[in-house]
C-alpha cells in the first residue's frame, strides 16, 4: 500500500503527512481511520467558473509522525 510506505518514511524522518480531500466524499472517513486529523475546511465557488455546483468543500488533514 502506497500510504504505508509514506507513513513509514514520514515516521522515520519525524515529519507530518498532509493531504486535502473533498468534504463530502468517503475518503475523509478512511483518512481519519488512518490517523489523520482535520485542520481546516475551505470552499471554492465553482459557479464563478461556469461549474454546475455553486460551492465545493474541501478539508485539509494532517497525520503527525509516530515516533
């Protein structure tokens, strides 16, 4: 699993892992189970760019290094 390799290297180096994912997707729950914590939410108004959805939510998450 790719994330396992990333986690092992991050833990070895003592650095956190950061990601962003859609707020309404199932991935957020998976990342929480893997130890990620939500740090920030933000929204993009896609209507300004001709999108069908006026606002799209994202969440920033971090997993601290396990030493």
